[in-house]
C-alpha cells in the first residue's frame, strides 16, 4: 500500500468509528436519549407511596405578574402506589403568601392516575398578599389522609408555550403589549435612490 492510500484508510476507519457518536448529535443539544421528550418546568417527585407529577401553579402571561389579591390554581397529577385508597385532603401555604383553598378532597384509588385542576381548578392559593411572577417557587404542604404531609416547593409557570391552553389565573392581568417605538433614520436612508 502506498502511504496516501494507507492515510485514506485510516481516515475512513476513524470516520466510521465516530459515526454512531455523531448520529446522536441530531437528537438535540440537551438530549440524553434519542426518544422524544417534552421539557417542562413542572415538578415531579415520588414520596410516601404517592407519585406527584406535572405539579405547578399557573402564573401570569409571559412578561406579566399576578397582582396582590389575585389567585393561582394548582395543577398536578397523582398516583397512589400504597396499599388501599388515599385522599388529598388539604394544602398548606405560608399565610404571608395567601390562603389555600381545597374545594373538596381528591380521592386517590390505588394505582390510578388522578389529574387535579383539569377541567376546573379545585385547589387554589387565593388572596395573594404579594405579586407572583413566573419562575418563582411556592413552598407547600400537601396533606394526604393516609400518606400524611408531603412538603414541596412547586414552581409558578407562566402561561406560555405548552401552558397557553390553560385558562388565565383568576385576577391575572394581561401582559403589557409593547408599544411601537419610532425608529431613528439616518440621512443615508433618505438620500439613497435620489
């Protein structure tokens, strides 16, 4: 073999060895798998035999805030993996934030997914004592009849991207609309073509 042919064979072998690694690059910059996934800010946790997923408080539209006096609904999905049934009976929040309201206990049959908040929010933090923005976390205590108290920090997500289909949080104001600003012009723009 000549030196040039040997060099090409080495380059070709190196390329073929790197091909599987390069193929994974098409899955996205943050991908650790080639399976599709849907990123979200919502919280997912498994504790005391309760699987809590997609937990979030619905915040304002992107760029806005929930004003003091407004309310924020809690959305979450629950699966009771304990033996027997359970119930979500209460929500505790810091009184400096607002007042928690659970309209009715949420029945949790064994090994069945229960979605809270859809189609109608049933758990709210009302009479907010301070404005809330997307990206904040709210410390809560979920109280279950059998599993006891679960302490979590649940994120407040803005009503954007995959959350735009959710109804606006009670008392939320729309995001401010940007007003057009006059653009500066230079003399070159007016003199071109004359």
